[in-house]
């Protein structure tokens, strides 16, 4: 057997093992990003496969290399993937601070970014007219903003002018592409995020969220919803992803999914299934309702109540 065939065979086996560990819960999709920094090693191993004539020796070297890379990626003994030293800069564009007058009764916020880590939480300041504030990493270089304020409704759209969808992020995964946002918990809010392959940590537990829309590539999506609204709509369209949603226990839940779910954790919800739909047995009689529409690639879904 030629070393080049061994190279492709071992790589396919390694990928299969990784996804098997994800399905078994021993790894998650976040861990995949830790391997990206080592992608040039594939070129080295392929080059060696072109040079070696001994398949046995090449197999030993390749297996040892895969084990070493796995250790360096997951254990990170040299802090190559350490995030604590990320420099943040305050959003200084005069329009991004999103200050509106006190007559606003509804807030619609749309965020368009390339591949990034996006974190959302609330802030509470009854004396402030600010509806959203935040900071972002230097990998996000150029933002544009459009906003309207009509009929007591505020509409804010923040868009990355040259969105980094994937290539430069894969080549240099340590680019500081993140955005941390704080949204006022005083105003009923609709939030839409359109992004590339991303890590989303969206905590709306103290925000009066009325509608959540997520359009993304393959992502790790973590959402925590609150109970300030009686009717909450959520729509998630994404690539192959790991999706986790936390819902208050007093909500009736309806889930419509057109996705291939390799794993789903809905066991604590006591839902009735009708083809691709799952719903609480007392959904129609519940005062508070949540509807989730999911369309994704091969994914994992977990929905739990708290």
C-alpha cells in the first residue's frame, strides 16, 4: 500500500473518530475549532507521504502526529489558544452606541457579521437611553450602521462591510473576531443575527425578547430565553451545528424541525411528536408559549427547562 493512500485513510479515520466522540458527548463542536490552528500539519504529512517508500514507517509517524496534535489541541499545554489576553476596543463609532429617546416602545436589532464569536446579555439602567452597547475584537475592522426611529419603534442594523466568512479565519484562527453586546432589558426586543460559522452565546434571560432569528453557517449555538414575554418566536437556520436552548419551565413549547438530528435531548420536556413537530401536551392552554423553527444541516439539538 502506498503512503499516500495511508495518509487519506488515516485522515478519514481521524475525522470519523472525532464525530463519533461528538455524538457520544465526549466532545462538542467547540472543540473542533481547537484543531484548526494545526491545519498546516496536513501539508507536512502529505509531503512526507510523497517522499516515504516505507508504508509502515509512515503509518507510525502519522499516527504519532495525530495523537500529538490531539493532545496539543485539547490540553493546550502551552496556552496557544488562550483567550484571556484578547484586546478589546470599545465601540467608538458615534452611531453604534444606539441611544434613543424614552418614547421608544419596541426595538428591532439586526446584526450581520462574518464568522465570529458573538455574546449577548442584558444591562439594566433605568436612567439611560442606550438600547445596545458593546465591544469587539480587532479582527472585525469595518462596520456600518443604519437606524430608524418611527412610530415609537427603533430599528438598528449593524453590518460588517467586508465580512470574514471563513478563509482567513481558517488560515489564522487566532484573529480576534468577537463581539460582546449588551441589550437593554427595558424595551420589547426582536433580535436577528446573520453570521458565518460562529460561536453564539445568547443570554436573553432578563430581556423582553419577542422574536429571535439566527441565520448562520456551521456553529455552536447556546441560547437562554427568559419569561418576560408571553409569546416568543424563535427561528434558527444554520449548517451542521450544536444547538442548546434553555427555556423557563412555565412555557409551553412547540418545535418544528426540518433537520437531520444526529442527537437530540428533549427527554425532560414531555413532548408529543407528530412527524417533524414536537409540542407540549398542554401547549394550547399555556399562558406563555415558545415556538421554535429549526432548519439545519446534520446537527445536535438540546432543549431544557430551568
